[in-house]
């Protein structure tokens, strides 16, 4: 029996029955007073993410032998009654599990642990819950919700700032609920002024993200490899990151990834060297403000990438887009330069689109595609076995 305490002061009791593939959880959610809601939750996943309240999940909620659908019924009890129920439940489990108390790491803490390790992490970028789960099952330690990929997969739109923050958060919640690995979200420009940036950061933390990326483009922004037109001035760029850091200090527990597009935006008017100089200045200033990860978008050469790693302190990220502007160097070479995170923003989306085109071409001539998951593999991917184990 594990007792976890998350940073929202909610107690989460998780009991794993070794002979089964399910978890029985008791969750105490305080409303700020003395009334506490008690939920007993049967999960079809193998972990609980702090900050994601169970009435917003797709799991079935049970109390005793009564099966309730999420959001249909909550059991409000006095504090003493809750304690009595918990003691009764714990007593019934004493022969099958051991009781211990530990702090449940937040997604951001999980990401910080990875970043603190002596390793360069490959980060395939996801665009929905299924692609995120595939990343996790492939053994990768983290993922990134790509704004380009979400715009394409969710709405068949270009990455030009057309999706709202509400749409990005909706996509992000489903992604974060589907996996245990930490996920960084694309926060674009922060969706407004400093007040908007603070709220965006808070909302991304509430959605279950481990980190958020913020950039200095003028809104509406666009993909950094498609001809960035302009960035905001230094004052506004620094104000965005400062607002994010302030939101973090006020409880929005996220790793902040600070990005600049100055290398592309200023090259036409100021020249390549001056544009790179400005980009480096901004990244160093972002680091001084408290950004955790620094991201130079679209460097043109290995020389520029090396200069970034030499001059900018902290953890550094490279964005490796097939067919894009940045040189596609091997991971070992990038790790040796000093990069900590290697993002592959469109690899999964482009591969999926290619596979679907191939499948459609096969169907058009009257045959089914040869390269595809078997039906049993697909059932396993989406969790049919776990679901059936719960219901049998």
C-alpha cells in the first residue's frame, strides 16, 4: 500500500494487488474547508498523475460495491467519517500489501530528474494520446507535444497560430492522461501579454504537463522552419519569460523551455552574424531570468550549434526537423556538443501520414496494406486486455 501526497495537498492512496493488473485507489480532495470528498477509483492505467482530478478522467469511479460514472455522483463525508472509511479499507488490505508513505513526484520533478542525469535524451514529439503512448511503449523517457503536429492532426491546419490555447490544452490533457512519462507542451507565445503568459503557464501545469515552451515571435507565430517574419523586442521577450518564472514561483510547477527565433527573423534585415548574436544574447538573458532549458530555433550550421552550447548556460535543446534548416547530426555528436534534449518534432506525424497514404493507395486498387498492426496488437495498444481484466 503506497500513500502519496501531491503538491495540491490531496492524499492519494494506491494499492496494487500483485495478482491483478488493476489498482484500487482512495483519493481525498479537500475543498479548502473541513468537508472532504472520498473517491475509490479503479484505474485502467498503472499510475496516477498528480493534479489530474479523477472526476475529469475516463476511469470508472466506485465506492464499495456501487459503480458510479464520473461526474454523476460524489460522496461527501465528514472528516471523521472519511478517517473511519480509510481505516476500514486499510485494515482489509493489511495482509496483501505493505504501507509506506512517500512524496509523489510531479511531472515537472520527473523531468528535472531526467535533465539532471548525465545523458542526452531523445524526445520524439507526439500529437495525440495514441502517439504519446507509442513513444512511451518504445522506451523513450519523455515526449513533447508539438504545436505543428497538433494543428495538423487535430484540425488539418498549418502551424501559424490558428489553434487557441483551449484547443492546445484539451489535446494536452488527453496526452498527459495517457502516459506516465513527462511531456513538455508547446505554449507558443504565451497567448497574449504577461498576464496571459502567467495564466497559460498555470493552465499547462493543471493539465498535467511537465514543462512548457515559450517563444519570442510576434503573434500570430509560425513554424520556425517556414520563414519566421518577426520577433518581439528584447523588453517584451524578457517580460514573457519573467512572467512564466513568476507563475512557476507561485505554484505552477513546470520546467520552462525558453526559445528564440531571432536567428531567422533578423537575418534578412541585420545579417546572419548579427541575427545569431541577438539570439545568443536573448538566450543568455532567458537563463539569467530563470528559464530551465534554452532553445535556439533553426541554427544554420554545426558551427552555430557549437557556439550556442559554448556560450549559453544551462540545459540546451536541439530541434531536429527532417528537411528543415537545422543540420540533422547524430545524437552522439549533439550530446558531445552539450545538448541535453533532442526534439524530433515531425517524425511521427510525417511517418503516420505516409503510412496512411500507402494504406489508402492499397485500398484504392482493391487490397489491404501489408504493413500494419495486427488487430491483436491494436487491441493491446489501446488497453482492451486491461479493461477486460477489470470487468471479468
